[in-house]
């Protein structure tokens, strides 16, 4: 990049960090830029080994952005910009995890369902300590992403630390083409008419997929619905806003506020949408980020839904991609998201649900393993891991089964082991709340009114 462009680029970054006006003078920063240029010239001329000058300049750009302490503001060289564009289109090769830097540690925001990372048991909040045996300490976010990605079919080994785990785990994954699913649906309680929608990521077809899924559930007698946003790392803002609008008749959905006036915007709901009166409960966890938090906050703050589960991740910032020429680009945070109640969605703070039911890493892994085993056995059903309703009438005792041949298990023993399942208690709590609301249609959906029922 020419010196003049470099000076302008660095001046913009410094000005952004200091919060000065848009029409700033470059003069206070030209001395610093000249000093940087001298440093690079000395390194090029006299460093003990020959250096790649392009890498030095790219390091300078990234070093300037690191001063912002914002892992989402990044410089992309031409190849990186191409890869980033492919990712935003929703089709790319890799492992299927969203990552960030948390206190300087490479951390998983969420694994995307149906990808190698999800199937291997990677969890939201996991720290990635090594990639193929090399430490991730001091590795910037873009370099980490590039290292994790690779040719489809190749393997990569991650050293992962689950929260609260005594030992680190080494997990070997095979890279695959990532085509994120958007929406899945099921009837949790066919008798009571309670449906289930799981939104895994806000892709460009997410809203239409969701409405189609709701239509399928309505044909099955839908009366109420759980919206599951757990492990959803976000996606497109317009899709989250559109889905919120489908469930709201009025009120603010989200506000976008930045330093530049043209960034400021407030999205509001429109009356007359199809799903305004459908009872809903939203389930979230620490893997719910960005657009997921916008949807959850919109429904919660407008008194449309309770939130159940764990505290969300906390990624309430807007990034714009700014072309720099020669295929390079700058992804820069330009605004923050504000909830309808006026509070920002703060970085790493997230949203606390009304009914806080944190799930241990052991329990989450057990559910993940159970799901994988069910798929292998051909008996997986979305949202099936719930407590079975006790039978109203006692059943007569069955005769004792005949002894099984030596070395084999009794069929009854196999049935018993299958009934001894790991329960998704967050989803169960949401189901219990909706059952209570359907039997108390005039009651307000407040956490205190349903807490006792949830505990049961």
C-alpha cells in the first residue's frame, strides 16, 4: 500500500479510537506514520535476516487495529477478503465453529449444528489452546480462522479446554464443506399442540424457512411454540428483525447507534402480522449471539416471551466491510445494537434469561453424544429428549422375561437403558411454561407466575 494511503488509513483508525470528529486534520498523526515508515525501512535494511516487506506493513495495519481492543475489527488482505466473502454467503470449507478472542484466549462462540465441530462435541465457551500442537497464544482472530480452515477432507487436531474441566481434550476433526442449516421444526407435544422451532443461524432464507416450518406445524394443530436459539451465533440482521416483526404487533425491535449519524436507525414492528397472538417461549444459552440476542431481546422486552436457559454470549456490534483497493478490505465496528428497553447488548455480558437454568458441560456433552447415537441408530427425533408424562393409570406388571442366552442382553434390558435418557431440562422447562400458559390464557407471561410449575 502506498505511503499516502497508509497515512490516511492509520489516521482514520487512530481518530476512531480517540473519538474525534470526522473532519479531523491528518497533521497530528503524520509524525507517527513517518516514524512507523522509518522503523520498517530500518528493519528491511538491517534486520538479521531478510524480511517480507508486505508482511511488515500488514502487521502494522493489524497492530493499529489491535489498539481498539475489538476482535471484530479486522484488516483483510486480498486472499483473506475473498475467504470472508465466501463465508458470509453461507458456504465454505472448515469445521463449523464461530470463534472470538475472550481476554486474549481463542474461544468458541458456538458450533454450528450439523458440522464437524458440533458432531465432535465442541461446545460454546470452549477455549482452543492449540491447533495441530501449536499454541494459539498471541494468535489474532483472522490468523486463527485461516489456520482452522483448509481443504475439504483434511484433518486438524484441536486442544480444547471445556469450562470447568480438569484436563484438556484433544479432538481431531475432518474439514468439510459447511452449508449451515437454517430452521428445523417438530411437535413437542402433539396432544397439547405445542410445537418447536430450532433456528441454527440467520441465513438469507431463515425467515421464509421459519414461516414455512410454522405453516407445517399449524397443519398439525399448533397452539403454542418454543423457539430454540441455543448455539445460534447470529447472521443477517434483516432476518432477525423480520422474524421478530412476525411475532410482534408494535414496539421497537432493535436500535442501531453509531458515531456517524447515517448509522443510526430504529427498527419497529408492524401490526397485522400472522403470529402476533401465538404463545411462545424462547430458549437461549451462551452460544446465542448477535442476531440471536436481537431476536430474544425484542420478544422479551416487548413482553411477548419469557427467556429460558443460560446467559447469552454478548455480541451487540455492527461491522461494515470497507474496500481499501487491490482486493484488500477493512471490517470495522461502526455501531452498537440497543435493546427495546434502551440497554446495549454489551460485549461478553449478554442477556440474562428470566428463568436461569445453566447447563453443565458434562450434561451438554451427554446430550450431544445421545443425539449422535440416536442418529447412528436411526431413531433421532428433534426435540425428543424430554421427560415423558407419567401414565394416568397404573399398568399391570409384565411377566418376567426369559433369560437371554449367555453373552446377550435381554430385550427388556435394552429397552430400559433406552428409557434412561439424558433430559434437556431447558427445553422441558419451556414446554412446562407453555402448558401452564395454555391452561391460564388470561395470565401474563411473568417468570414468577410459572417458576413453581417449571420446577415440577
